C-alpha cells in the first residue's frame, strides 16, 4: 500500500466512531496498518532470503502465502459506512432508536446489549483501540486521539508520509 492509499485508508475511517464508541481510525483493519505491515514483512522476508538461512522449523512458502492473504484483506469501511461486524446488534439498535451512539441512549442502564457492548469495548481497549464512552464532540474526540497517536508514534506508518 503506497503512502497515498495509506493516507486515503486512514482518512476514510478517521472521523468515524461506531455506535459502541469504538473509534474506527484506531483500528488497524480500517486505517491500513495491517495491510501495510504485512506487505513490509513479506517484502523483508523475501528480500533477505530468510527461507535460506532463517529458522527451518516452518514452511516459508506457507508463511508468505499467509502474509499475502492477510495483506489482501479488504480495508474496513468503518461502522458508519457499512463496515465493522456484520449484523451488529449495537449499530442496529442505535439506528432503530435514531441515536448516534449508546452513551446517548435513555435506556442504557437496562440495555439488553450491555454485555455485548462491554465485551466489544473491553476487547477494543485491550487491542489498543480508542473508545469514546462519554458525551463529547465526536470530531474533537477523533482530533484529540489523532494528535495523541502522532505524539506517541511519530514514526507510525499512518503518519510517516504526512
């Protein structure tokens, strides 16, 4: 993925926050990081002929095949544009109630999706994604986290070509 496509991938999900509060811009499947890192690993393994001198306890052909498969995973469009989990109960519920996200729901205390919501949020946080759980301006939230990503990871492949 060249820097133009990588930037386009990030810009596509940059301002999206799902109904569950997960910021799509921090997800490696939507922001292009997974595809880019996988491509780079594949190129390095091939360029350095690791199959000739590296550990011989696995099949390098299969490794490269797996990396190529991961590299070809389609970029997620983000929850607001039809990406994310297929048939997401949380997104469907928010759409049905005509609310943007769960923290604005009047029924959040007795939510029938609370267990799923907590599971998704905790899993996202564990994976390093950013989750908005407060009633804040969505654009400002995304801008703040983008700035934080840039500060913490200035050499990140998301920002290296900016």
